[in-house]
């Protein structure tokens, strides 16, 4: 990658797309401050709705332009909303001198009530979005593999919206994305299985998808409508991050045009507070969706998010349950071991069951004990060098890339992923889990190392124009370690470190403890023999037969003591 392209990509990643200062032209924006409903911002096209010029609405009360019953409905929605929360539907109302039927949405941000108004066509009315979403959910809720579920999701959204193509797009651990399901018109080129580089959806765009669960662009060739004024009272650009109508980045519009897409919609799939993926919709012509259809799609997207999150929680629970079973079994075995620390080397097969891994190794006292697929012992210095760079106190260290710890993928002997638990870092004693590399034939949507093209002056990037499949064989990476893997490993580390601590540290210290315990036992037995000799002094009234029997038992005891003394002398040598 050239320095010029690196600089341009950084500019793209830092683009403040939430500060666009404009909206899409299929709606209007009015931003007010309570309690007097004074208007602080309006979209430049507002006159088409209210027949009043934008400058004549600013600093006036909204009550001069909208009836009290509509304002009351908006106020009730505001009462139920929280600052920073997504916009919610507030009303369907007739607005302006022409009594235009409009859908009204509202949210609160930066001390302002932002009111988004979208005209809608008059008709016989729509089915309830809740009823529509429930019917969609019923069609996809049956059991089945994830791939089947994702395919049903794509089909249901396409049936609802009528887009030419609907895809389920999943983000991977490196923020690249892959199309895992697709429903399309037969004339549309297939994208199923294609992978897209992380730069196609930069970080600030992914963050906005968390704030706006559904984003619609009815006409990707639109001319943005400015917001007047585009600065707040502090002179800062107006934050439009939560607006459904927000004008999108020009680079994104070029991207859609290069794909031959004239209208789009995206529905966020959120699991565990992170953006898991998108339901992405494309259409070759302009396509407007009614507010009811969008609301149904939003509700359906919430269900899909909950289903994905539940699957991930089930997988995490299964991982934790298996790891807990191993910890419980290991705790019992170590509790009965004379030296729990040294007993670990014989429990590697059990430890391998704690995580989904291909191999496990114990580095202890300079010795390499292993089970399953592990790197050769020659890689120990490389592993220790990597651990010295990345490990922190208490937390597992992990990577899914061989080139992080090995001089080359070939030297790693087919191993890529490593997860390491510190048992005694000061003595370089570690428990390490390994995963084999996954050799993938990745089908990229265009070359991933050339995602953008520079403009003539080299300061701005435009999106790439080719999306044809480009094949690449990827080596040297394993399946990434999940959050559930890291949690299970961290708990295992706590158990192992506790047993090592109880063992008293190095083997020499353990031997000293055993010696002191043995000497104490010998003294106790000697004291008992002295007491028995005193009892013998009192045995004066015994028969000759009883005396002979007692003499025989004392002789056997003397022989046993002599044997113990001899054995102890040999062991000491």
C-alpha cells in the first residue's frame, strides 16, 4: 500500500459522517428547545411543507406552524424517550396548509427535540407493523442451523420490502465482512460467500449503525438538503448521528453507484452490545418504503438481533459448562495429589477438553509437556519472546496468527492460534493452548488490498469500482479465540495458580515440607513407644505363654524398625 493511499484511508476513517450538516430530501427536520418549543434548526426544504421560509421559522415557537394536538403527541413521545436513544415514531398527522399526511419521528439529543417529518402517500392504510413483524418471525423461528435461519431472514425481508437483493452480512473478527445469506432477483449478480475488507465500512460508520437500527436511502442520486443553521449555540457542527434522515457520506453514495445500486436499506444486527452484522438491501431503481414497512423491518431486525445474541449466549454457556466440568475434575485430582504443581503434566489430556483447541502444552521447570497438536519444542524461545511482549498480569494472552509468535508459518508446523495462561511468569511456567491454521480459499468482492482509488490530487479516496470475485488462499491464521474462550481460560488460570500456590512453590520446598512432616511423625511414634515401655514395666502377673507371645511381637517390631532405618538410609544416598 502506497503512503498516499494510507493517508487517504486515514482521512476516510476520520471522516465525521455524523456531522454532515444535511439531510436526505424525502423528509424534513425541525429541531426545538423545550419548554417553549422554540425552533433552533430547520431543513432548507421546510417551506415545501409549511409554506413558510426557513428563516421565518427560526426562533419562533413550533406552535405557530403545527397544531396543539400534534405537539401534544410529540411531547408524550419525548416524555418516554431518553437522551441518546434511537428515534421513535410519535404520530401520523396532517401538517401544513395543505394538510399533508406525514409520519413524525422524534428523539432527544444535545438538549434539543429533533422532529423528523416524512410525507406519506394516502391510501387504504397499512397493516400494523407489529402484526407484519409477528408473521415474519413465525416463518423464521423454527429450529435449524444458523445458515438456514439467515437464509430465511433474507427471504422474509425481501418479501416485505421488494428489494432486488437482500443479504445477511456478518462482520468477522478483523472487521471484514462476509455475505452469509442472500435472496435476489435472478438478474442480479450473486454476492453470496463474498468477503469485503474492513475499509468498506469504516469504524465511524459501524458506530452509527449501533445508533440507527435501520437506515434507508430511497434514491442514492439525491442532492443533500442543508440544515439551517448547521451549527449549535456553541458554534459546533450539529451532531446528526441519530437522525434517520441524515445525509450519508458522498463516498458511500459513489460506492452504491459503482455497484449499480440506486436505493438501499440496512438493518443492524446487534448482539452483546456490538454490531454483529447487517441485513443489507439493494435495488436497481429508486425505491421508497412506507413508514409502516420500515417499522415492521425494524421490529423484525430486533428479533433477529435477539436470536443471534441468544445463539451466542448458548455457545458461550456450553463452552463454560465444559470448562467448569474440567475444572471440577481437575480440582478433585489435584486435591488428592501429593504435589499438585507437578501433577499437572499428567493431566494434559483432561486440560485439553477445557477449550476447543487442537493441542495443549505445559512449560514447567524448563521441560515441555504436550498433548494433541502443538509446535515443536524448538519454538519455545519464540513463544516466550511473544509472551514477554504481550502478556499482562492475570489475563490470558492470545493470538490467532502464526506470524505473531513464529518466525514463519512453516516454522509453526501448521499451528497458528495460541492462548497462554501464566502459572509462574517469573519462572517461565505456562499452560498453552494451540489451534491449527485454517487454510481458506477466500472469495473477495474485488482485491482487498486495493479497496479504494485516489483522486487526481491524491488527498481524497473514492470507492473501488470492481466487485468481481477475487480469490485468495489465506494461511497462517486459526479460528479466533472468542470472549467465552478467554473467560473460561481466565477461570482455569485462577484454579491452577491457586493449587500451585498451595503446593508451596518449587519442588525443593515441597520436599522440605514432607521432611518436616516425616520427622514430626517419627517423634510421635517414638513417644508412643516410650509410653508402651512404661506400661510393660507394670506387667508382672503374666503367664509364661503370654510372655513368649509378647516377646515374639516385640521382636517383629524391632525387625520392622530396622527395615525402615535401612530403607531411609538408602533413599538418603
